[in-house]
C-alpha cells in the first residue's frame, strides 16, 4: 500500500514540475514579452522584425514570437566580454 501511494505522489510531483516548466517558458510569446525580455522599445522590436533579425509570426492582428528562436538569436549574436589582464 505504501509503495502505491509513493508512486502516485511521485507522478503528481513530476506532473506539477512539468507544468511549471511550460508556464515559465511558453513556446509562444507576445511582442510585449519580447520587449520586456530584451529591454527594447516597440519601434526597436519593429525594426528587428522588419529586417529579419528576429523571426516573427502574425496570427490575426497579433505578432507572436517563438521563445526558443529569440534565445537562439541572442546566443548567435552575443559576444563574450574579453577579460582584461592586468600586468
């Protein structure tokens, strides 16, 4: 009986953890979320969308972005800060 209860509790814990991950990192995000994520203005986001820097998808009247694609753009375009060596 205890084994069955433990298995049920583990399943519930795993299910809750998986649900929280999808809540924290949704697949699709709106323009306002991208602007907040990148700390940019509406016009900057519009420019990045128009010139193709950030892939975007229009669903009805709303522009949507894939979270993973935004992260990939950031990783592809980031430069590592060179550590200054002091002699």
